[in-house]
């Protein structure tokens, strides 16, 4: 079993120092509680409601930035995955996710599907989400709106992912009383139709007038929610058998990947 912890924090917009400490303390606490994989939200280092490119640049990081050493020191033998505002070659800004282990940054993914006003600040990534071979299994990393594109999540499953990890910032939308957030339903459907576990880590609070869903969910390979973080700040923890993701058979004659009609679509 792999213990996954999703830390539903409330970053402070444009306050890199405060967010650096917040991320480090949450990683340390999750690791101390036995987490193998620690997930934090999208743009955890900077906050989401950045006013413009100038403000984004003021809190942007590269993988060589010293903050990553602090987060790497906190992670121990586990891995942490979280969103950050990245400045790349030529000064382009990216909404990115970092994978951090005790050796530093082991991978970076740049969001390929930008949501709404993100398009005014960030450049789209050009590479598919990485599927990383870890001691816990094969982990695919993507960000928020990416989960809405079945082409991308199916590709991760075909590429052998046991777990899709997605730092997210889900804006709060109205929904009928008693219903789960639509984004959580999408995560459940993604898990069920691909037989792959999903860990989506949302954020809490209200930032510059934008309320967040606080919809963090860890979903098992059968599509059922194994843990949530509640309505405010908190941590969702679940022990998930990632080996289940490697068997795409539902019955003797049903195989979720082999039954595709690639001759038709």
C-alpha cells in the first residue's frame, strides 16, 4: 500500500516567503505521518490570482531556486508534487508542477491546458505529462484543467501510470445540494474508465475575491473516493494499492484498454 497525503493549504498570493514555509511545514508533517507521496495545490508557491505578468515574475522560480533545497530537505525518503510559477528560458512564464525528492527536483511538468485568465500570463507547455517510475509505482503528473481532457488522462493510463497526481485550484461553482463538485466527479470518472488511481489536491480559502472549492480528493482505481480534506485547510490521507491500476480487466472478457476500437477512432 502507498500512503498518499494531499495537503489542502491556503497560500498567500504573491508572498513567496510565507508560501515557502507553508509548503515545507506541510511536507514535513505529512512525511512524519507516514506519507509516501505528498501533494500540494497548483501554484502553491505564488498563489493563483496573480494580477499580471509583472506580479507573476516577482514570485517566479526556476528549478535552481534555493527554495527547492528547503522543500527537498523536508521530503525525506518520500516524494512531493506541487505547483509553482516557473520562469523559463527567454523569460516565459509557465504554470508548472515540480516533483521533489531528497535529491532535489526530479521532474517538471508545464501545464498544457491553460484555464481562463491563465492564458494572459502563462505560456502553454508543449510536452505530455511525465510518467515517472518511483519506488511506489508509475506516477503521472498533470495540473488542474488537464484532468478535463480525456485524451490526456487516457494517454497517461496507456503509458502505464498507476497514479495520476494533479495539483489543482478549482474555482467554486454552484452545484445542487448534496452533490460532489463536478471536478471530483471528473476525477472519479477518470479513475473508473482507466482503472487508475487519482490524487487531486485543491486549495482552500478566498483569494482576491475568488472562492475555491476545497475539493481535494484521493480516488482509488475503481473510481471511489478514498479520502477528502473537508471544507477548509486540512490534509486528505489514504492508503492506496497502486498495483490494482496495473490490471485493466473488469471481468474475464472486459479489458479497458484492449477493448478499445482503435480501428474506428
